[in-house]
């Protein structure tokens, strides 16, 4: 690829990210031009291949994400599950609690993959696809953690009564807001479980970056 082609690809990806950052609202051509540091004419040119592939949808001067992204997302999700499952299995067995990888979808959190421990008589059933507000539960709160300080969050009674949750953010994977966590019946030894969860989150991030 030529230097010019590489620059065009980089700008096209930056443009797609700028449309996504509009959080469901239609972005205008002027807003997109300001976001990626390009002229309006350049934005119009970059939109052509994105529109042809269904990645964005144009209504006059306003731009939204296109349905073509759903097909791409449908292919990515199984890969995320496959990559995370071995790490979550080890975490679930080590902590004796249900382990999960959860992602943010707007203002909601959704468990993408869950693994239940095999050596316990009772454990929490955390259903894949169940959604709850991002401010409820350890996973969503972990995604808001800033670097530095303790790298995990502990909550009780969220999102289910009688449970305890510990979660840590998955960092360094562009475009992914996610957390790894465990949810257990009753209290957990957070000083032991917290570091394990943080290590698992780092391991998942490393696997995803390598894919």
C-alpha cells in the first residue's frame, strides 16, 4: 500500500469512528470534518466507499452508522467468546464463582460470555444477553475506572440481590468497552479475588489484541 493509500485508509477509519462517537445521533458533514481534521470535500469522498459497503447511511448532510456493521459485529462476537472462554474458565474455577466478559452497548451492559464453576453446589446463573444499566453492577462501574489505584470494583446486591460482584476493565483493545468479572452468592474475599479478576482482564485484553 502506498503512503497515500495508507493515509486514506486511516482517515476512513477515523471517519467511521467519528460517526460511531455520535452515540446514536446523526452527525453532520461539518462535525465529521472537524472531528477528523479534514475538509468537507474530503469527508464526502471518504463517505462513498463506506456508504457503498453499508457501513454508514447518509440522509443529505447527516450520517449514521449503517446496517452493514451488524454483519461485521455478528462475525466478531463468536471470536470474542472463543478468545475469552479459557481465561474465564480458569477464573471461575479459581474463585468458585460465575465468571463473565461483559461489554457496553450504549448505556447498557451485556454479558457476552459466562462460565460457571464446576466445583460448587450453588452458583449464580448469569444469562448471556441479559442487559442492565451501565451504572448497576461491577462490570459497568469497572469500565469507568481510571488508570492508577486499585484496578477492580466490588459491589454487593447488584445486579441481583444477595450477590457480590468483582470486575476489572479490559484495557487497550480499541473500540471495545468491556470488563471481566465474577459474581457470587454471598460475600467474596475481595483481596484475593480482586487481583485474580484484574489478571484475567489483562489476559483477555492480551488475547484480543493478538487476534
